[in-house]
């Protein structure tokens, strides 16, 4: 793979890799270190990257493995999943507050999910990966992905609904 092809195919993945790594660590520098290490490893293996069906899926797998290795080596517990939240400028302050509150509640619910469900929902719903790519990244079968994604979504929906039902009943 040439330098130009590497710049075109691999470097644009850095933001996805960062968001994925950030889901493992609260520390921004730690997530950045992981991404930098992944990019170095991909550069070293640039000649053999054509052998993979999806360079993106391979890069995500490398990122996941490095994150897990670092967590194990430092004795970390997995941290909260961080989701990118974009501000919308044309909303009222009340709606903005409601959205932020809902976002915070969803983050809290995500933090209670088992690690595998958090990873799957992040890869599918936040990063937009296909089931086959998730299977390759996490090294699990498609049925397991579908079941865990369904359970995660159901738990988020039910918990959020119960929270709002309780708040509505109080008022």
C-alpha cells in the first residue's frame, strides 16, 4: 500500500477509532495513545492490509484488543461509554435541557449494560457498523450480536420509559 492510499483509506478512520477507544477510557490522552498505536501498527502492516475484507473492521479489532490489553495490564475496570452529542442551535433552552437530561439518562443506562452489549450497541448504533463487521471486530457470531443488541435496546427503552412514567406520576 502506498503512502497516498494509506492516507486515503486508513487515516480517515482515526475519528472512529478514537470514539471507540474513548468508550474504554475516560482519559482523552489514553484513547489518543491507543489510536496512535493502532495507526502505527497499521502502517507497519500496510503491505498486507489488502488481504483483509475490511480494513476498517480490522482497525477496530486492533483498537479493541489494544484497549483490552491496556485495561488488563493496568487493572482498570471498563469506563462509561462516551457518546458524541452534537448541539443543535435552533432549539429552545427548555428543549435543550430536556435533550441533555435524556442524553444523561441514556448514558447512565448504557453504563449499567454488560460490556459486550455496550460494545455492540456502540458499534451498531453509534458507529453504524454492519452486523458482519461487528462479528469480525468482536469475534462473536451474528446471532449473539442480534440477541445482545435486542436485549440492550429493550433494556434502555424499558428503563427510560419507567423513569419517565415515575416522573410523570410524581407531578
